[in-house]
């Protein structure tokens, strides 16, 4: 059964939001170290059995959360993912993440049941740090974020209020205010991001578009680069991907240009759905496309996107009674210099594409995909 356009857009937006959960593991590693230090210091000071059991369970749960992210990260960031698989990936991420938040809240509640104010101070700092990570790391999935915030901070708010002193009552009220404010900020941020993804998937955010594919054209690509590259590259790298299709000419020859045009429109739709929010894909002409990827921390992220683009195009295309298979080749340039001219970067990416394809066609072998770094 074919999905309606609205359903298709919603599903593609949902898949991208789930992908964002797996973008980085660095924050999880920082949290592992922070909680380990907090746990060891408090247990050493208190020698409390409940602290030991809850803390150890929380530590193991967070290690499991890191292992889940490590195991499924490449699939999430590079694979062609349908909505059912995205739901499984989201659930795999959410269970240990929310589980740790609940155990962290139980750990905090137990510490606040003890009389040591220094342990209370260390615990509330750790919990607030975790909550800040929730907002920045999983804010695109509000259900996971809100459950994690409540699970981590809720028990400590209750225990602080139950102590009844002015200082602890103030601590409970301030922490609750931060919690409510964070949840409201998450809601607003999610609506903004969701709207942004919808605009990008529909290609309505750029005025100049290719008439066949509705993608931005070469001129729109340059304008977008000139307006955004210098600002965005100050906080990360920029990747320029130059992509063309393998096997497109035989489709035109065998089935006619009308089928070729429909195939290009489907290719554009897949490319549009594969890139991240804030990135841009444009049609340069013929069967050639370009993708600009912003704000990267490592060149590995460009490789992940290139693999995802190749995987997206490598899936069969269904046109009426036809099933067509083509592949894609990509040349990529990664730079930290937002002042470089886009034409120079495109030429370099195109040259890398040519070299990659040339290297894979030695001995008369057909190109399947060519990605060069």
C-alpha cells in the first residue's frame, strides 16, 4: 500500500529524529566518568549498602546504554531505515537511557536520606549535569527526554522537600523550576526542529529550485553556502559531497526520458530524506547532485552520510510496472575553512569522484560506488 504524501513526510521526519539519538557517544562517556567519580566518592564516605547496590546497577545500565549506541550507531547513521526499524532503534536507545535516569533518581533519593550535606551537593550537581545532557542530547525525542528528566530529578526534589528546612525547601523549589523550564524548552525546541525538517524535506525553504526534482539548483546552493558557511564552520567542519548516478543512462536508453525524469525525482526524494536538518542537497544538472554538510566535529561524520546516501540510492526503485536498480558514486571534501569558494570545493569533490570511479573501473570492472576521502 502506498503512503500518502503527508504520511511519507511524517515518517521521514521521524526517522531523522531517531537518527539524531545516535549522532554522538562522547556525552555518554563523559557522563560515565562523572557518575563513576560521584558514586565512588559518596560510597567511600558513607559505606551505605543501598548506595552500593543502586550505584552499581546505574553504572552497569549506563555502560549498557553506551554499548547499545556503539552497536547500532553505524546502522542508524548510514542505513536505509523504514519507520518500523526506526521504532526499534528508538526503543533500544530509550530503555537503558530512561532506566539509568530512574536509577540515578533512586541513587539521589538514597543520598538525600542520609545526613551528609556534602554528599547532597555532589549528587545534585551530578543530576543537574545529567539533565543538561538530556536536553542537549535527546531533546529531539521529547518523550524520552521528559521521562529521563522526571526520573532523575523527581525523587531528589521530593526528598529535599521532605527535609523541611528552608534551605532544602529552596533547593527543591529551584530544582523543580529548572525541571519545568527544561521540559518547556524541550517542547518549543522540538516544534522548531520538526517544522525545520518538514520545510527541508519539502524543499520550500529555498526559493530557487530545480523544476524536475524540486531540489535547490546550483545557484540556490551557492547562495545557501555563502549565507551559512562562515557562521556554521566556526563551530565545526564542512563536508561537500559530489554525487552522480551509475546506470542512469541505460534507463534513459531502454525506457525513455520520461521514465528517466521520474527516476531522478525519486532519487531526489531519497537524498532529501537522507540528509540531516540544516544540511542541503541540490541538483547540479543531469544525474549529478551535491550535498553540503555543516557543523561536523570529525571527518568520520562525512563518511557516515556518504554511506547513507549510497545506501539510499542502492535500494530498488519502483515505477509503475518497472523495478529499476542504480547505484551512486560520491567524492567528498572536508574543510574547516568557511571562506573557501564553493566552486573550488565542488571541483575538488568532483575530482575525487572521478579518481574514485577511475580506480574502481580498472580491468573493465563496473563501478558500484566510489567514495574517496
